[in-house]
């Protein structure tokens, strides 16, 4: 049992250092606590000041809104507008109306007419009669409508230049999702959240917070009455986080540094005292007390014991030297750097120059240097043999490594004279001419028989495949000759993928010719892989790919710690592969068995410590990627928690049922499409595909075209697209995932695991009974108004900046309705009409030389939901008339 050594000086240093460190931490925390307490009082004063700033920002916003009402009232009072034209003229002053404080206004004329700002219906659909009754002159009043809209309303009179009462003007400010109002309040201080509520009823009128702000921790809060021109007892509450301020650390840093320097100096002083008073006297003690000097009385007994041990060690060393000289072997001891420490007379006779050399490498042959270096690094069982020509002797050396008194690895070399044994062995080999090396040579007739077999296979094997077959055979023969112990730990699935891809690349054999049966659990099992195992997998793939059986199958599974490989074979006629398999199994300690069902079974076992399993990622654990638009929130709730959905586009890929079965085993939902055309013309309904698998055997154009269409449609290069090809692909699209090598469960699982990390592909419902509406051009505001109105009418829209890429959309919807929000080139419109005669064009703007195939529909600006709905109904009526005429 090894004795654990320790340093008293080091242990004392560590203990003192730990005490100093604890003291430093405690004192630093005390300093930070007092500074934080002082900072808390300052923060409370600051938030009280911020409360006043937010209150002033609130009143400024109301003042700006009142100024806007004053402008509107003066404009209406001093200008004699035509009846019904006052709103059009007012909206011409868009720089005031759209950038002021009012959200909308309402005019009540003295003659009973009423004019309502069209923006009012964006905030409430309630009847304004009840709202107008509570309004007050020159005093803002809070109103809660029947549809739970929170508004501030102000009432003013409209007085003409002749001081006549023209009516009343009502100004409204929305407190619900008012981004401009909330932004001014939040940024005025700045603060993290603001809330305005009615104190008697505790009803919240307005509550906003900064996007992404976390308000779950320690908060600073200020809630005081709101002093404003708003009728009622309102309360203003502001919030902001109260984290541990970095200013505290900055302020405390000089104190902490000074404290650390003081403790460090004290620590160094203690170490110096310990060294001078305790450990230095101990180091100066003379172990051998024969000179008469007296050491400290506390360790006098220890010195006497040490002297006895030294005399005992000297006696043992003399006995060991006598033993080394008495044996008939050469003995050499060397240090951790191969320096000679002891050499007996026999070794001195073999190497006369050893006394002049410093290390073993100075006098031993170069052929021995690598073995000696390996032993110094820790290799066990190192042996080497060399011949001393000048003495006519053959010596076999065995190297033993051991740890010396300094715990470094030293070497013992023992050389024995085996000249007579080697001579006798040579004589025996002369009597037995067939040596073991003969069995490692391949039979030339077996190679010729294999080539003849390949030439009569039913499938055509071209010259390139024969060249690839020969190169693979040469690589396997090289693996057989490789006797090195180099190993790398790899999952068995990765090894199958690499070797199958290599065989396909060299021979050009289709991947669908082989059925690999390797589950995900088996494929994630990590085993030690050497050259023999790689060669064995390679030769089994060649056997299966080129045999004449109906079923070409290679099954891979584990039975405990034993790997079982089962391949369908016609190996009885192929002597070359029989010899290759036997040669490779010799280096793997495996067993071969020929089964009755035309199968070759190979079993390879390892120790339990050599095998491990990489836990495969669960495809269902990845979050399903759903559309982010608010109008699809209901569909989100329906699809949440379900299995991930993938699309399998077969095209001309053979054995599609195998792929579908594997996807089902992974727990995925699968939609199978026979071709790319069926995929793009899928039935109606909302669906999101987390991954799209596109198969291909010979028709690579369909595979490439489908990928390009999806990229163009979604304006993304990185899509979760997986290519499954029967043949080896030399060059592929770098933005797609390609299944390399033969198809099997673990291979497909790995590539799907990468593809499912990307955002999915969403297909919206097409509503074919109403057709597709293609919206061209328009500003962001215009698009938002049209999108909301058409969504209520259940219209599917496709938005294009212009018609330059019309073919990608209209090829799937040849009877679409095209709404031109901006003028387009006449030549382009004529080209579209010629390519798709059933497409109808509607324009909301008139431009010079407008083509006859474009129907102009007049619509006043700004666009409203009512106008859009009327337009949609007219287009629907035209569709009905066209169908009835047909």
C-alpha cells in the first residue's frame, strides 16, 4: 500500500491562505452591504423625482392633444367647408393629425349632423351617444366603453368668426395599447413600467412596460396621486428594477483593493515567519550526526532512526550489486531520462563504450531507441532483439519500468543470450517450409474467380465499378497487413455511414441496393475501431452490394457486449471474400458462422469497459416551430403538444415504404407525396412541416427544382430540407442536408436531428372556393389595413413587391385576383395576362395609358375596412356572374 506524502509547510500555507481569503470575503461583503444601504436611499429619492417627470410627460401629452383640438376647432370654425368635405380637408393636414396627441376626434354639428374620424373604429365599436354624454368642457374625462375600451375624452365648442355656435368637437385619447403615449411616459424618466388606475375602484386604465423587461425581481415602486387635468381621483404608479448596482462595486473597489493588499501583506509576513522560525531549521538538520553536531532535541530520536535506515540501505545495496554480478544476463539500470545508473560486468562487456556515454541512446543500436522511448512513456511488455556482429551473439532484451525514489519512471533492461535458441529455431523452419507468412498471401485464382463472378451478374457493372472494386480490395488487403494497435472510439452508426459512403463513391453502386438494419440505439453504441474492423465492414458491404441474392441485407445489432453482423451472401462461390473475412477476424478475435438461410453471421466481442453508448437525441423533444402571426393563434393552440410533422416527397426514389416506416418509428407524423407536383398542390388546411424529405433516384432536376422553389417562396436559404438519393452525390446544395451513404435508422436519425433545429415550413390554407388574392406594392400601413380586412373575409393573400417573379405564384394559382396597390409596367401586365388568361387585375390608382385588362376601382384614402369589404363583395359577385355565364 503506497504511503501518502504531504508537505507540512504547504498545508500550513493553504490553511493560512484559506483564513485570509474568508476574512477578505467577509469584510468585502460588509463593505458592499453598507454601500448598498446608502445607495438604496439614493434610489428612493431618484424614483420620487422620476415620478414627477412622468407626471409632467403625461400632462405635456394632454396639452399637445388639446393643442391639436384647438387647431382642428379653428380650422373648422374659420373655414367654410363644403358640406361633408370637412374630414377630407382635415386629413390633408396629415402632419398634424397623424403626429399629434389625439388618436381620433368626433364632431357634433349644431344642425344635428355628425362627423366621425374613421380612425375611431380602430379603437372601439361602441355607440358614441353614451360616450359623448359624459364629456366635459375643458376637462378630460375617463370613459370605459361597452367593448372595454379605455378612453380620455375632452369637449370643446366650435365658435364661428361671428361668435356663433357651430357645434361641439370631441377629442379622444386611447389608453389601450397606445404605443406613442406609453413610449413617451416610459422614456421620459426613464422607467421600466407605468400604471394609471382609478384609486376608489382600483380599476386599471393604462398599464405598460418596456419590451423584454423582467419585473419579477427586486423592484422600486412609486405610487402617488396623478395631478393632471383629468376628472377623477387617478393614481400614477411607476416601477423600475432594483438590481445590485454596478456603481456599488465601483465605489467599493478601492476599499476592497486596500483591504486585499493589507491581508496579502499580512499573509506574506506570516509565511516569512513560519519559514524562518520553523521550516528553515528543519531543512538544515544533518541526517548523519556522526560529526558530533547536535540538532534540536525534539527530533533527536528521528535522526537516530534515520541513521539506522541508511546503514540498512547500504547493506542491501551491496547485496544487490553482488546478485547483479552473479547472474548470466546483462543488467542495466537507467533513470527517467535514460541516464545510466548501474551496469553490471556482462553488460559492460557487450557495450565497452558505456562508461563514456551518458544515456542508453549513445551506445545502443538505433533500432532499439523506439522501444526504449515507449517503455519510458509507460508501455508494458516491451521486448526487442538485436545482433552483436562483433561478438557473434544475438541478445533478447526485456524492458521493465518502475518508479524510483523521486516518483519518476525509470527502466531496468535485462538482456539474455538467445543465440543458441535462434539457431535451433532456424533449423526447425528449414524442416517445415510452409511458414505462417504463407497463409497471409491471397490466392491469385480466388481473385480471378471473383472477377469472373462479377462479369456474369444480372446487373450491369461497368468499368468504373470494376476499377473501384479493385481499389477497395487493395485497401482491405492493406488493412489486413496493418498489425498496429491504433484504435479510435466511434459510434458503430458513424462507421457504417462512412464506409457505405466510401464504397458508393468508389464503385458507384446505388444505395437502395442494400438494406442496412441498424437501429438508433445500436448506431449510437461506441466501440473501439481499428483497421481490421473498418476492413470487415467494407468487405461486408461489398459482399451485399455485389451478390446475386434477391434480398441484399446487412443487419447490425448488439447482444450484450458482442457485435453481431449478419449479411445475406452467395459467398460459397466467392473464395476471395472467404479468405478476406477469415484474415480480418484473426485480428479481431471474432467468429464466423454460415447460416442455413444464405446468411453469413459474424460475432465480435469486447470487454464491457470498452463499450459505451451515446444517448440519442429525441426528435420529439425539439419544440415544434409554428407560425408567429396573431391571426394563427387558434391554430397554435390546436397543434401544440402534438408530434412533429414531416413531409416525404418520394419522386422516383425506390422503397419509399422503408423511409416512411423509419419516420414512424421515430414518433414523427408523416405526409407522403408521390411527386413534387403533388406536394405543391396539396389539399387545403393549415400545416407546418418541421422537415421536408425529398427523394431522388435518377430525376435530380425535380429534387433541385423543388428545393429552389421552396427557397424562393420563403425567401430563406436555410430550410429543413433533407435529400435522400439512391446514387452517390459528388456535389450537392450546401444549404440542404444530404443522407450520406446507405439508408438506415441511425443514419436518418442523425441527419433529421440537424434538420429539425431549423425553423419549419408553414403552408397556409388556400380557400380554393374563393381563390388567391395577390397584393402588389403598397406601404406598410396600407398592407396592415388590407391584411386585417381580408383576413376577416377569409381571403388568402400573397404579398409581392412587384410582378417580376409572378410565375412562381401564378403557376399554382392561374385564376388569382391581382390587386395593384401601385402602378406596374404595361408590358409586364400584358406578359402576365398572356401567360395566365384567367388572372384578373384590379387597380386602386389610375395612371396614364392604363391597359384595358386592368379594372379601375375608385377608393378614397385613407383605406378603411368598410371600403375593402365592399370591394371584396363586388369581386365575389363578379366571380359568381362569370361562373353562371359559363
